[in-house]
């Protein structure tokens, strides 16, 4: 746990501090542990950090939330974990809702982010006064008498059957908290999170100049033509657009090894592109 602006923020770390940095950011209602099946396969070559944004995972809940607040937490964690040592700029890998946070970090402090990998990120109308994820009322707080009862209720949103039962089971167990006073189990996330989150204008994302890549599931129910059109409007038509076969929205569960291979290729290429002697040979922009 690290203290950031009055809240304890959960941080998981793999790899040596001197290695190039990768920051892993989860989607809505998830947490740092959603990357625990992925990160160990990157740690030989990278310092890998996963954090839980406030209100999610094992982090503290706040009276209110915003995308900008989450982005400040991301930058602060990178600083505390040494990802800026020796002039380093970490690559941010963000799933779904976490993509907004990664892109906001790029606009908040452009010199702090080396690139962004958007994993099945749904970029809604960024100029809209009301974002579609905002809720009028808190979600019901669900509790369960036993961990078995809770695990039986765990669902991906959108729902999808997967062959990687080991990854699904691991993430489900890490998504629960136990109340020693009542003996009950509940989910980590703040059930009022999306009733307490501020509406923000994110139309300045078109000013982002860091490398951006898209990674999406072949069978993603959420990444449609409208999302693709917004991505092209923001970042152009030439950015990497990688489709992971046999995967839905939650690629780290459906195809974890394919996602590892994809991230190794992207991050490795961007790291090589940062060296002037190799830019022309790699076709770096």
C-alpha cells in the first residue's frame, strides 16, 4: 500500500527496479490482481507495476472519484516505484475503462508516459457532458455467507464462457474481501463508485502524441465500428490494431499467453524505437 492524496492505493510489483517499466491498469470494478496471471511472464525483462485505482481492488474508497484523480494516482505510483529513474518512461497497458485513465495521464504529464496499449478500450463520445458509465444511484451491495457462494456468483461483464478456468478462478478469488466481524464476503469495489464519479471533458485526448496501440478480442461484444471510428479520429488510421484470436473483452482471461506475446512485441518495439540508431531500421514514426 502507498498513500496518495489521502488514500491507501494497492500496488503489486514484479521485476527489478532498474529494468524498463510497464504499468498495468485494470478496468471498471476490477483491481491490480486481474494482472497477476500476466505480469510474472513479463518480469524478466521489465519492472512491472499493477495498481488498483481508488474505490477498486484493495485500495481505499473515496468520497468522490474522477478520471483525473485516477490518472494522478497512476503517475504517483510510477514515481514511487522508480519507473522514472534514469530517465525512464513507462508503457501503460490499460484494459477497458482503464484506457481513459491512461490517456488522461498522457495529457496531465506528457513527459511521464512512453506509450499506451489500449486493451479492448471503449472510447465513447469524449465531448459528451455525461459519460455513459455514470450512475444515478449506487449499485446494491451484495454480500455472501461463504466464499463458495460468492465464487458461484462471479460473472464477467459482458458475460462469456472461457476455457481458461484457472485464470477466471484466480481472478474471482482475488476480487473478494472478507469481513471478520460479520463473516461475510463481498466484492472489493465501491458499490457507489459510478454514482460518485465526476463528469469530465476528455476531448483533449486528440492532442496525445505518445505511441498508442489497440489490442482487442476477436469476439469482443463491445469493440464495434463506432468505437473504431473514434479511435481513428483521435489517433489516425496507422496505429497498430491487433486482434487476439478466440478472445472476448477480457483478453487476460480468455487468452493470457497470446496477450503476453502481444505485449512483449509492442513494448519491445517501442523500446527499440526510442534508440535513434534503430529508428530507421524499425520503421518507427
